[in-house]
C-alpha cells in the first residue's frame, strides 16, 4: 500500500509521461520532481502559495518542473486531484515552451 506522498509522486510521474509528445526531443532535458512545500523565498511574480515552479535550463543543468504536494492537495480537496495536477503541470510545461497552455493541452 502506497503512502499519500508516494501516490502523489506516481500521479506526477504519470502526468509527466503525457507531455513526452509535446516536449519531443526536449523530453530528456526536463526533470520533473515533487517537493512537499515550496521554499520560503517566493519569486516576485508569485502571489500566495505556489503550486509548482519552473527552473529553466542553465548550462548543463536541465530544466526542472517541481510540483508542491501539500498546496496541491489543499486546493484539490473535494476535486479530482489528478485533474488539478494535470492543470498545474500544463501551465509549467507551457511556460517552459513559451506557449499558451491551450497549445500544450487543447480544450476538448
């Protein structure tokens, strides 16, 4: 039986796999990670508690998308957590690619 944290990690991994086609060759240049809470030093554009954060590629370091488990769990109470994780990750992948989120995940 998986813990809540392990189940959340698996959810992020499964969701990240969906972006393999969108990222194409850049897939290998992106790391996806989960942290429990965001660091206490918010970026200037962040209002409130961030749900995720993107660090662009720097030199040999790959781009990194980090999803913050506890804030996502908090806002997804009563909602489909998989859907919330998907939306959060769509936003981050779109920021990474410099495109509108609808280009990453077109509306159905």
